[in-house]
C-alpha cells in the first residue's frame, strides 16, 4: 500500500513539473509584463512543489531500505 502511494506522489510530481514548465514556455509565446510575472511565479511554485514531493519520496525510499 505504501509503495502505491509513493508511486502516485512521483506521478503527481511529474505532472506538476510539466505544468510548471508549460506555464514558463507561455512567456516565450506571448511576452507581456503580466504573463512574464504570472507564468514565472506560477511555474516556479509548481516546479518547487514537484521537487519537494520528489525529495520526500526519495528520502522515504532510502529510509525503507535502511540507507538513512
């Protein structure tokens, strides 16, 4: 059951990362000051959240393997 939860968290981290990167690419397609601020802020938050989720799963896995 725990493995299934961790796999879902990894999938969620991947989805958040893709959405964050797409919002940053939006700036390149339509460059205005408001799209620059909104997309970089929104994209940065999503990518940061994806990184936190991924690190949580890695640490959880290393503890399960008794490495940490």
